[in-house]
C-alpha cells in the first residue's frame, strides 16, 4: 500500500505540474517570492499544509492526511478546499447574454435566473480555450468562474471581444472579483454542515443553482456545484471573511470535514471522469472530442453563432476524429502521454490523465483514441515511456468513472451490468446513441453493490431481498420526508425508489405489500434520527399508502422520461400501469424536457396544472403540484445529473 500511495503522489504531482506548465508559461518554476498567496496561506501552513507552486500560486497539495485518506474522507464525510486561485468575474449589462454566447457553446439565454451550467470557451477552430461554470444571476448579470492557469488568456480573450462588441454599441461591462475568495465544500456532509451557518434552506437549492445569501455573517455567492463527483458547494466570500468562514465550517463538522489539498482534488476529479484543463482538454481539443457534446445547447446546435461553430457542428454531424474514453489498468499507473495501442500493437491514442484510485483500489485513466476504436471496448495496452507495458480495459462513451449520490451520481447509471469491475456511463445527451459496456463496481467501492446509495445512509442488504422489505424501506423513507422535511430525506426516498425500479418492482406490487401490512395491523418502525436513538412504531393508513405509491410511480415514470437508459431494470414487466402512465407521463415529460433541453430546475406551476387539467380534468393545489414537480426534478438530478462537478 505504501508503494501505491507513493505512486499516486508522484503521478498527481507530475500531472499538476504538466497542466501548470502548459497553461501558465513556466511560472511553475518561479521562486517562492514570486508566487501569489491566498488569504488562507498562513492557515494552511499552520494546519500542516504542504505548499507547492501551482498556476503561479502557492497552494497546498496535501495536509497531514495522505492523499489516499483525504480522498476517501471526502467521499465518506467531506472536504474543504481553498480554490481562491481560480478567477471569478461578473458580466453586466443588457447585452451580456448575446455577448457571452459569441464566446461559449452554452444556451445562456435558456438558463433560468439563478441557474448555471458547465460550458466551454472556444476559439475560431472550435478548440477549447477553457472550460468554465457560468451562472445567469439575472438577465443582465452573468457570474463566471474560470481556471487559475487560464486566467490571463481567458481575460485577454474576453476583453478583446468585449472591446469590439462595445464599439458596435453593445451594452456589457465586467468586474473581476479579486476582492473575494473561493472555498469549495464537498462531500456528504457539505449541506448539513453549511446549513448551520445560514438561515436559508439549502434543501431548496438544487444542483447547479446559485444564490446570494448570508453565510456566517457575510454576503456570499453560493453555487451548488463542485469538482469531486460529490454533492457540495462553491462559496465566493469576501476575502476579509474567508478565514472565519473556513474555521466555522471545520468547527461545525466536528472534525469530519477536513482541509484537503490539490492532490486529493485531482484524484477525486479523475475518479469522477472530469477533465483537467491542460491535460484532458487543450486549445486543439473540441468539446465534441472531449465528450462534452451535451453542453452544447440545442438552440446553439441549430443556430451556431459561437467561435468555431462551423467545426464543432460538422463534428456533431459527421463525428470527431478522436474521442475521450476511460480506462482501468494493472501494473504501474498509466502516465500522461503514455501511448495507447490496440491488441495488434497499433498506436490508436494517448493517455491524458492517470493514477491510482483510492476508492476503486485500481489504476484508472482517461485519454483519447481514434474514432471507431471507442466503440471497441476490447483489451488494449498502454505503453509507458520507460517501456513498461500494462494491460488496460477500455470503456466506451464519455468518461464518468465513479461518484456517489445525490448530485453527480454516476455509478448507478448502467445500461447493462457484467461481473465485478468498474462502471462507466456517458453524460446525458439526446443525440448520444452509443451503447455502453458497463461493469459492476467492486464491492469495496459501492456499499450497496450496484444499487444507488444516497449520502449519509447505510442500509442493510436485507432491505433488498424481498418485495415486502423493499416496500417497508420505501414507506419508512416516505414517512421520514413527511415528518422531517425534504432535502436529504427526499433524496433517500428517491434512492430507494430507483433501487426498486432497478430490481424490477412495480408500483402496484409494492402497493399490495403495503396494503397487506396495513391490514395485518403490523406497526412500522420509524427511521432513527441522525445521531440519535429515538425509535417509534406506528400503523400505516390507506392515505399514506396511496401517496407513497404515487410518489414511487412518479419516480418510475421520470426514469422512463430520461433521454437514454440510465438505470438497468431486471424485469420486462412495466414498472407502472397504463392508466398511471397515461395520467403522469405528460407531467413528467414536460419537466424532463425543461431539465435536459434548457437546463432548468423549476417550471411555472400553472403550466403543470394545465397539463393535469388536460389529462385528468382537474388539477391539484399549487403547493401540491410544486411538490410533485420537485420530486421529478430531484429524481432527474439523481438518475441523470445535468451538470458535471467542476
């Protein structure tokens, strides 16, 4: 194990250095005095941070924990990252959206206020200048975060085009938020811990959404996003308040959330299949080649209008010359620039990122192969520069190696399952018709085997060994939502519902189980509260059964509304009856269409009431319709995350 840890550290250090050299013109070799320091620099040093040069900044690569320990703790509890080296900026003015849409591939106009998406700044040849998260705060205010190593070229690029745009009468200006620091709180405990520091209900802040709110006494920009494959937040805080906020987060977590450095951040993003700019994406790489086709808005595909659109739209029509894929391998961890060969020894591509996965306990990597080879999935060899050959298994489609629920759930999105290896799935796309070869996660990685596992919950396998146990598990989680509110409790119920769908259950079959339990007079024990020991038993009512099963039916129909299969179902029996499907499929499809096509997480309640009126002749109360809508959006976030963590 010590050897593996050493290899992991060496691999990450090399990768970060390579990305830095490519993106920042050799500033990696600047003297310590030349390096910029975040306001938390002394705090990092005091907590044992090992500081290294990165993108012109002195940043912690790790603390007292090893990279292995930090990675696993983020998955199990939480991590706090100082990412203040990244550059936040705001575009303002009535023409901010048309200006930005000339530079990025996203449908910015189609975003609802307070929502965001991953996008790519492109050049005239369709190559990626940088990947970025953009948020439409309002129609005249766009908030953007760009990579630290790309700051100078990104700002120069934006400024050049802004001058030309304004010279033609366009109304747009910008502000670079150098007065603010950026913290990333990631992991299962991110929301519960942060909730202690704000009065706003974070359970109502969905993945990809943005709010300006008071956190720990300072006005912060809060986005539910990240770069780890975990649920979490990026918090833009006034720099004078950053230290107090970091201390408060660590204190409220009671030691479970730990300071975490660039080393674990890199292994976490690699496990989640996310690109590191300068390695996995560069100025010659198009979004189509990088597996980010889904990020090109439907309207943008039809209209173009962004830099390099001709090249990118042609690749969408004809296919790109190369594609990004993921690998697991034996032997030494694959290194960047390692050659990828087919079984005959022909060179078909190159590794761009690779290392040892602390969670999978395997070597993982991503790289580019020639189009056509990505449909192969056969055994390939990666040849490391020293000549060491290690066998690798290639996987198909866009790269998504490992993550946990709720926001970036990847390991449950299976098109079919084979014996225990690893999961790969593509990001959601209406156009992507490629069938994926997928494998079951190692038992050491997925606590519920291939079943969905929501954060903060560990359930016995016995829950899934009979339809009666599944029904009880669902009902307990349903009642938990009713008694304690949504948020994580709702995600727990959705997770149980997705598992029931995957296991081949039907809504009517589970209804019969609950009715039989009700009629027998058996009392169902409530779920224990977090950190407590209270346990109550009570009988169930017919009304509770009806509502619980209706929720379940909506989850099942929502899964059917996803643009490509995201959950494998072990039964040919329809999950819901024709009558229920007829009643609710339009309702769910409206929401799914808004979610996938326009990146939305909310619809006008009146729209959904009209849909109900058209189908059933009556509509429920607005508050009830809103709760149904939230159930659908939350299910989509679980089964087909719209935005990768960045």
